[in-house]
C-alpha cells in the first residue's frame, strides 16, 4: 500500500505516520529523516541540503525531489510506503506523480488530517521546553509540569521556543494554506483523498486512518 499523509502543523502527522507504517508493515519515509541521512552520508544531495539548512534557507524542490526519488527506488519500498512531509507543494506533487508513473505504480490513498486553526495554535503555542540539554517537553494544557516554569525531570527552566509562539504558528498556517493545501486539491481531483479529523487521542485518530484505508487494529500484515 502506498499512502501519503498530509495535514497542517500540529496535526500529529509524525506520530500517526510511524504508527500507520508499523501497523501496515511498510516503510515510513520522512523528508526530514532523508535529509539527515544524506547529510550524514555526505552525499551530493546531502551537501546541497546542508548548505541551505545552515543559512536558514528552504531546501530547493529539486533537492527534495532528488532525495525522495532515490529513496523510493530502494527495494524495501516495493511492498509499500507512507510518505510524511512530501510533497509540500504542487510542484513536488506533480514530480511524485512522475516518479510513480515511471515505476508503473501509484498512490493508493491520501489521508488528510484536519485540525481547526484554534486547535493548531493551542497545541503548538502551549508547548514548553526545558532549557537543559535533554530538552524535556511539557504542555500547559495537556501535560503541565508540577511546578509552573520548572522541568519535572531535572528542575531546569521551561521556555517557549520562538517557533512555537502564536504569531509564528499563524504564519506557518498561512504557508500551509498557500503552498500545501493545493496538494490536497491535486489529489482530490484524482479521487484519492479521505479527510480525517485529527481531534482526540492518538489511538482514536489512528483508528480513523485505518478505517479510511479498510484496515483495523486486528488486521496486522505479515
């Protein structure tokens, strides 16, 4: 099974991607992981990505498409894969269509995790991170520390990262609506998209995703 998982920041894509891929016994392919792998291997693609990341610039589409193309060509993806973080824009979606067509395959499903904007802001802006090296994470609503502003584990000071501030979160949502939401429309036209509410507990969302692709928790693949 070949699946694309998409959704706004804070929707829990990473968590759901790992669980879905494990349940279905398919490869979880994350662009973030791919960049780190290529950088560690010091490949040409990795050097291109590292040069951009070091100066805070976005990795160009051609580099991102390159690392995904190389990953999808590996034999372990033949039984299936779950894409997480790619495609992020329409150009990448069209490139993915071409990659799959070249290998005479196609996506089986696009799962669109939906989350109201207010909940996105609540989830991300509520995070508090320990300033110590371990960087333990808490949440003012979902997982508050026993003592406000102090890490339960090491006593370090908790702070809100710049990326988690409400104004930054809302800017990230604007980018998502302008660049990534059209990807959903692209696959909607192909009849591949199923919208899934990302509200609720992790297992509840996972159950909805499994139901959308005709699976349940008792149908583990060999």
